C-alpha cells in the first residue's frame, strides 16, 4: 500500500510540474501618435521577452518588418500605411498576433 501511495504521489507531482512551469506569451501594442508603434511583450510567469522575434506583416502575410524585442522587452517600429498584423514569435505554441486595426492612440 505504501508503494502505491508513493507511486501515485510521484505521478501527481510530475503531472502538475509541467503546468507549474508553463507560461503564456503576452503582448500589448500602442500607437505613439507620431507615425510609430511600440509593442511590449513578456510571459505570464514574469519572464522577459528580450530577443523574441517580432514580425509585422501585411494583410497578405508578406513580412514588412522583422526585428527583435530589446532588453526591456519592447520594440518600436514605423507604422505601416496599409493594413498590418504584429506577430510575437516566442516559439512553438508561444505566439501572439495583434491586428494593426486594434492598435490605436
């Protein structure tokens, strides 16, 4: 009986360990009112997004801008004249898309 309890306890710990380490990507973008947009990123566990790739694409999916978050987990870029999407590419299962139409002053 003790072995069964130990096995079940270890199985439970392993099952929940992945959830405890999981983190979700976060990104907010703001129109600066001067023809530029600033986006701030991070992860729900508080970890930095420094170095995370950012793609700005047109409505056809063509990449207009490709850059990385700076050491403060921010990026500023010139606002495209046409419809666009900002994509935070934190790796598989860790991406966020923000429609340019939703980025307002």
